[in-house]
C-alpha cells in the first residue's frame, strides 16, 4: 500500500510542537478534517505533536489554555470552528488579553473554493459561515492576526505569531486556517521549523532611575506599595516580601490577580488602599492598572506617585489618567533585586526616617487587622447563614502548601492566608465571567500533583458552561474542587446600582432588580452527572465537614462541587472583589 501524500496539516502540528506547545485545546467543526487526519497519522508514527484536548465549549478551551500558561509560563494553542467558534471564544480571549497571557488562538476558515480542490465546500453551512473579515471580530484584543495562505509558509507563520505573542507585554495572537490549505499535499520538510525566539524582557531601568526611586523610598515617612499582577513570576513574591520586611514597606494587594504577598506577612496591610493612601507621601503602583479609585480614594497632598511595570501606562486602555512622577517600564524581579541593594546603602544615613519605628507601627496595624478578620469570621460562623468571610475562613481547613486557588469571586487572603508563591490566581481585570472553572482545569492539567480549588460565584459558575467543564474534568481526569458562593444574585449588578443610587427607588428593593438569579439550581447535581462528588450546604456549622469530604473526594481522583447557599450574604459579588 502506498503511503498517502503528506498534507499541510501535518506541517502545522510539527510547527506547533517546534514552538514548545504541548496541547491544542480544540472544539472542532467541519473545517477540522485535515487536522483530524494529521493527528491520526502522527499517532501511527509516534511523531511528537501537541496533545489534542477536545473541549466542548470555546470559552472553556481558551480559559484552560489561560490557566495552563498562568501556572507554567508556557503558551499554548486553541483551535475553534470558523466564525461561530471564534465568536464563542471572544469573552475568554478578552480576559487573556488584559491579563497579558500569550496564546495562539486559531480557527478554521470556511473553504474558499465552491468546488475543485480537496477541502472545497461540500456542506450546507459553508456558504453562510463565510465572513468578509473573520479576524475583525477580535482584532481589538489580539496583538497580531493573519490568515494562512500557502502551505509552504506554515512554519514561518506559526513562528511569527508565537514570537509576537511572547514579546513583552505578552498577549494572544490569532491565525485563521482555510481547510483547502491545510489539506493540500506537500513535500516532507527537510529541516525542522526554527525554534521559538527568546521572550524579550522589558528593560531594566537605568541605574539613575533605580537610585532616584531608592532615594524617594529612603526619604519617605510613609511609603505605600500597591500591587495588582505583581507575583506573576513567583520569585517576585519572595523578593517583595524580603524588601518590604527589611525596609518597612506596607503592601496592599489591590484586586490582586497573582500572589504578591502572604497575609501573614507583617507588612501585609489588607486589600483596601484607602486608609494608608490618605497618609502616604510616596505611592508605588507596581504592576497595577488601577492602584486606587479616583472617585473614592484621595491622595495625600504633595504625595509622589511612581508607576512600575512591563507596560506601566497600559497603552491598550483607551482612558487612564493616574498621575506619575516617575514611570519605570521594566521587568519587576530585576528592579526588586536592584532596589534591595540600593536601599541598604540609604536607610542608615542620618536624617532618614526611622525604619524600625515604622516597621513596629505597621506590624501592630497588621496584627490588629488580622484580629478583626478573625473576629468577623467567628461571628459569622455563629450566624444563621454562610457568608463570604466564613466560607473563606473555612477554606483554611483544606488549603495546604500544595494548593492553588483560582478565584472568580471574593476569595480573600484576610480570611484564608496563602503562603506559597504562585498559589493564587484571580480573574483578569476585564472581568469576563466564566473563566474560573476552565482556568482551574488548565492549572490542574499543568500541575496534576497539586490540589486546585476554584472559588466561584453562582453567576460565574453558570457562565463557565459547567456541563462542558465537568465533562472535561471527567474525560481528561482533572479533579478540581469548585466552591460556589451562591447568593442567587449578580452581586456586581446590585452593588453598582446601590453605589450609584444609594437613596433611590432601586435601593428600596435592595438593588436586586435585574440582579436576581433565583430560583437557584441544584448546582451540586451537575457534577454528579459526571461521576463527581456534590454537596449542598446551608448552615455555617455544616461547611467545614462538607469541604473536608469534597477535598477527600478530589484527592481520590473525583471532581467535586460544594454549593454554599448564602441567602443573606449579599455582600457585593464581583464588585466586592473589585473594591478590595
């Protein structure tokens, strides 16, 4: 039997593998036929290609790629079906773009030819699914887009997309793949596609800028560091903790998306910058797109402001007007290390503020905050219904050193401290719901030996297409524990209404019009349909044991859902997290 001619889709899979892509998260359609054939041929020859992961919803597929990359730092690929699949992926793609996650999003393209070559149109939908500009749907949120036109350019096109996706600041790119091109016969490749280029790092600031920042910190009576996505690299967490301790720098992770500092650290000052912002004479927004709310918080008169990050001005945000007396575009870890050395030579100089006294005052403040958080949890534990504080407090009983928490709700370290760098991941600042469960599955795929907990609002859980996600958990053996804070409400909608109209007709209804999500489904039953463990909790006293049983089920290889009913816990949902 004569071996079939090699097709371009085989070159495409080889090009992905050459770029270090381990998984192709896909939701296939009629445009995937050459990809299916290429995977089948690779399986027979044991040729190393990305592992195909069938994910029955595009939002979940992109979220899984996002989750895998946020844990490992290694970008992955997603493939969707023509325009309709691409449209389904856009919500999660916006999250990835704002979170600076490198990713190769691809989709099929409706066959160009109506007859003739292999792959030409032969299905009814091939006419209606064609668009004048398919990439136009998502051009706003990708760094680069292209349509593959010739099979002999595959290696270069994939390499080009990946080098731009990983260039600082990183982000997703998009490639459309016409069926005829993927199915075209090609000659075997003589040389492997070129390997991925090194990711260009943001430059280290000039020595004079480091010295200026060190001078300002050393001269400050009350400096304040406000973080957002600092901690993306776990080494940044360690360096920040050391710097803050040595030089008594208060740290407020405001709407954190990564783990910047443990709440047990004496310089951790909670999640609300407002009180310290009012007295700080130096404010450092470090990898923080929104370091405070101008309409709510107030800077102290004469305070200096520093903005630091790979893209400290957030050039892709149409409007952002935070002041800055010093703007440093750089990678965070080298600057943290350089500051440590520069400050050591300055804080002992005559005339410098008393660092020891500031450290003592901030430590006492941190201790008082922790005592208040503990009292709040204890009070809520004796209440009639579960609250956010009590739920987070009870998570302490199942969180260990190998736990990753993926938060698409109001997970707070104040009530459940996390000590390990790289242990907390929060929703992108874009706020596209449905990310958390898919991202948790991607994280579990990346580190199967770790316990992964997804903390979700009930709205976020529904947005996640839970049937699709639990299917993936079962099919790919990815046991994740989902904890649902179920207040039967879009908390962000309610809070936004009450914030804007505190004394109003809408407020007389507690802001619940258009926010209610009742009657609430039995979410715990959904996971049971996929062989998982589900529990419903109504009383605070029942929560610790329910979480322990669910964690044990996950440890035994079954996914689990704990549906925690919080009928009186209407504390703000997503907007509560945004408010810190």
